[in-house]
C-alpha cells in the first residue's frame, strides 16, 4: 500500500491583539502576527503548524509576510506529492533546497508532525521518542513599559498563583533607567519571585559589564542576551566575569551556533526556540550539545500563539531537565485564540495537551475572524 502524500499547504496570516502593549528593546507589540499552516494529506488528515516572529523584521530576518510568501512560493511546491509520513525525508528535501527561513521550516515541521501524530493516534511528544513530563514551568514577562504597572501585574499573578518567575524586558531605555526599573520591581517582589532580565542585545560589552554588576547586586537571577548576537567571545567573557548566570538567546540558532558557543562557554544557559533552530528535531540537537557541555536549558518563545507554544512544549517535554523552566506564555499575551481547546496554565506551569499530534483543534470561525483580509 502506498503511503499518504502531502496534497496541499495553506499559509494564513493571522493578527491577534495583545492584552496590553508589550515593550521590548527593538519594538512595542500591540498585536501578534502569525502564519498558520494547514497541511492537507491524501488520507484526509490535516496537520497544523505555526510560524511566528516578533515585531515584523525587528527580531530577525523573517517577517510574517515573507514567511507566507516563501511557504506559498517555495516550500509548498517542494512538498506537494511527497510522502506525508516521512518527516525527516520531507525536512531533508526542504533543507537541501531552501537556505535559512528557519521559523518557516519550524512551522512546516510542526504541521508534518501534527498530521503524523494524528494518523498514528499519538502525541508529538510520543513521536519524538516519549515525553518525560506532561507539565512545564512557565514564567511571565513584565513589559508594560511602566514600573508600577509591572509591579501590580506581578502581584496579581502571584496572588492567583499563575506565575512565580518574572522576566523583565529592558534595554529600550538608558541603562540607568533600566536598572532602576529592575531594582524597583525586585525590591517590591523580594524573595516571593525570581526575577530575570532580557536585554535583547541592546548594550555594548562595556555597558554590559557595568550594568550586569548592578543587576547582580540587585539580586537578579538570570541575564539574557545582553550584547549583540554576533559577539560570541563577549558572551564568554561576561559568563566568566559574573556569578549571575548569562543566557544566550539571539546568538544561538542552530546546532552549529550551539557548538561554537559551547566550546568557548558563551553562556551558562541556552535559550531553546523551535523557530530559531528550524524545528523540533533541530532544537533537540541544540539541547544535546548544551547537555554535553553542561550548559543549562531554558525553553524560549518567539511569542507564538497556542499552536507554536504547544509544539515547543512537546519538544521540551522530551528533555531530561529544563533547569530554567520555560517562557511559553505566548497564548496568555493574546486577547483571543484560534484553537477550540485552550491550554491550561496554573501553579506556574502549563499542562501539555496529550491528544494525537499537537492535541489541538483549529477553530475555523476564529481563524476566519482574525485572518488578515
Ligand atoms: C525574547 O527575546 O526572548 C520572550 C519573551 C518575551 O516577552 O519576548 C520573547 C523574546
Ligand atoms: Mg530573549
């Protein structure tokens, strides 16, 4: 009997409003734009995936619009007619013919895995070799742009028990203002919460040296990507200089980056993201290099909605230890969703859906409502 083939791929631009403006060093988000992928197979099975970045072209080289265009023009013709059950072969074919475009590749691989999981009646975690956990710790990012509002937001989330770790997005103001903001929040929350910061590459190395010393003094738990992504040696120098752990985010994409960074210990922690690495299998290769180098793991996000966040969660659930937890809170930053069953977040963690594939079902009415017209 012949295996089912991929018959059609649709890439749909979806814009969902955020619950409040989200301030990062490179942009202020008032909505999230995602590319939702529908992959139809000849056995009647549909797989779904998500390709999402942050702030148009402000985070990286792929924009939502370029991802849709490239999926329609290049990915789909390569995939239509291919065996829908052989994910490695389909991704190998894509890799051979398409350079870069890692976020789009991740969305496509997610849709292939979702379809195959549905076909076999198993979750993506099972397809990847088996999940070690069905829940993952999830922090919340405070980024309203206002210190007092951030404190109130954190207090509320601590009271309802939804989160106990907060990441602050800094670097969009002068370093002294950023540090005062962080110190005020840490002082208000005290030992009741862990506080981490993400500078998103905003400082040069000498500013980072001065500023991280002050953040360490203020009791901050983790410093994420303080300097430009290309400065690997700088990350290594900062890692050596401070007790507070330094995390590589934008510097780390695929396993080649992981290898180079691990060799010079450019970070105590690696931020894993399926989009940065070009998919779920690739992110696990990055994790393997980190594990071999005794570098800790953190489950990162590109602020994906539910589909991308759950895909990430399935990959992360197969890892032995995620010492720094995850930031898969993307769905909670959005006012609405395009899946029927929302993911449950409580006790500072998320419950990973265990149904076949991703364990999610698209809400076609909502998809149509938020689809870019
Ligand atoms: C990033 O750079 O880590 C993660 C949380 C958040 O608010 O933004 C992201 C991206
Ligand atoms: Mg980051």
